């Protein structure tokens, strides 16, 4: 198989990938806490492992991809109690929103999408093992992992447990404030938890946040698996604590490669609700920007880099993606249905070299434009090659081209409705404009207003 290189946070170097099992790869990716709609920073942590997975697929690996759903923790419980709804109802609502966002971004379905609440018994078994090995202990308010008994604690983040800075960070772990020295594996029930509790051999309570990923990753991928991914903010404490508790139980490495994506800034500032720069995919769609344009924008930067979100940047990505789709549509019209085509081997090998080198998507995106400008490659081969690229990039270009082809043959009566609607909008006759939109929809088309004018898409 081809040489694949990945930047391993554990050690801080780019390494040649060597699988646990020949020809197969197991990937565990930290998923959402389903108490609210995920923001665009979360979405980056979902898109980059999707490209990683597609890259391994293209290289002939048998991929098992696991992404968890955190449906019980401090945040989910507090919000369910505040909204006077059950934990299950709250998390089911936001889980559905999460999966809808993934679909809009053309993210492949997980091999497994385990929920924390479905794996309480697995967590209890793991905690019991840690207790037996005396690396965990019972306290008044819960069961804790003893950091002092963890060999190499903090190695993922390059931290020394004895350093004052690490002690301060442990104390500030928002999930585990009961004991500033260690972190909670199991929290005994209090009235603040309401009805959210499990009766287990550990006592009445609920799991800590960190334990769920250790329990579920080992269940679906084994005690040592290939790759663990997540946002850079998860390196400490979450991933650090995962390593400590998993290795404390098994004596084996949890994962051989740790990959982390960089943050998204908004207008050069940290994203936050208080600063009113906290954006979701719905905010992007409301601006008339395609979710796939957001995906394209992310791929123009390396997944590890800090990236600055501005509306101008994402609108620029929308225009670039639309331009690429236009070229592919023109190729389709030019070659017709009967023309033979083949993937250009030289270009595709270069593309694979880029993505196999720690997912160098900026170079991979640039290669699309290089082949578009290359007059020595036929239109048919350009189309076939770029669509082959897209099996990894995941921009759903085939569907976009098909829609563009339908739009290019809009029925005359529908075009008249579009023109009449534009006139109504210019005259600020919004009632008539809405009526015409309904007529256009009834004719089988969706209409989208953009800076360059209305765009139709067949349903």
C-alpha cells in the first residue's frame, strides 16, 4: 500500500502510518455533546476526519469509523432541568440536528455512532477494573482516577504532572471540580441531577465525561486502535484523561496516532456567544451560502492550522466552488452521454500524494484548478479525474453538476415566473414575490437568491 504520513500529536512529529491490522484502520473521533446545535468549530472537527476516512478508503483500507455521542454530562443535565424536559427528549432533539448538519456537509455515515447512555455498563466495568488495579478510588462524592498513579500522565500535551501550570489546569477542569487533584470517573447522585441516574454496582449516579470515550473506543475498536481524532482543545484534559484511564486499565497504548484540528477564529477573535460571533451551519445557510462551500473553505487550509472565519472568505469559497461546478457542467455538456472518459493517472497520483501526506488538502484543491487549466487533458478526462478527486474531498460535485445541468434547461414557463418574481422583488411587492416562489416550488424547483441573481435548483 502507498505510504501515508500523519502528524502525531503524541510526539509532535509526522510519522509513517503503520496499522494495527494489515489492510485495515480503526478511527475513533470525538463527537458532539447534544445539548445545543453544534458551532462551526465543532464542524471542522467532523469534516477533517471525514476526509481522513475517505483517504484511507481510496488507498484500499477497510475502515471502521466510530464517533460517539455524549448524551449525558453536566451540560446536558443542566439544560434538560432548566427547560423542564427529560434528558432523553433534549438529547434526541439535538442529536437529530447534528445528524442533519452532517448530511448537509456530505459527511459519510459512521460505522458506529454509540451513545454514552447505551454504554453505562461498559463504563462501570472499566471503572471496576481501575478500582481493582488501585489507580482509582472512592471519595464522598464519586469515584476518582488518581493522576499520581498514572505513568506518563500529560505526555500527549507535553506536560509534566508536577508542574504548577498543569496542577492549575487540572483544578480548572470544568467537568471535575469536586477534587482539584484528580478527575471523576463516576459521580454519585445529588438532587441537582434530578432523575438522571443509574443504579449500578458502583452506587447510584452517573459517569464522568472522560470515561465514556475509553469504554466505547475499546468496545468497538479494541484495547489499542490506530487513530484518535478531535479538536485541539480536547488534548487536555479530555484526551489526556482518556489515555490515563485506558492505559491504567489495560497497560497498553490507547491509540497509536493522535490527530487534532486547529481552532476557527471569527474575525480574528475567539468564537463565543458573549461576543455574538458564535456561528452555526444554519447561520451560514441563512446567508445564502452552501454548506459545501463552507466545507470547501475549510479544505483550502490544512486541518492543523488556525483559520480565521469571515463572511468574505466563505463567500469567496462559494464563488470558487460554483465556478468549479460550472466548468464540470460545461465538460458534461461538451462530451455528451456517449463519450468515453478515463481518470488521468498522473494527476490522480499527484492528488493521492498530497492527501496521503497528512491530508494536504490545500494542494489537493489547487490541483483541481491546475487540471481545469490544462489544455492537454480532454474535457471527458478532466471530468472523470476531478470527480475521482471528490471521492476524497467530499464536495458532492457529481450531485452539484447534475443539478446545474437541470438548471441549464429550465422550462420557459418557469423562467417567466422567475423573471416576474424578480420584478416583484424590485418593486418591494414581497407578497407577490412569495406567491411566485410557491408557484416555482410547485413546478419542481427551489429558488435561491444570491448576489449574482436568483439560482434555480431542481428538487
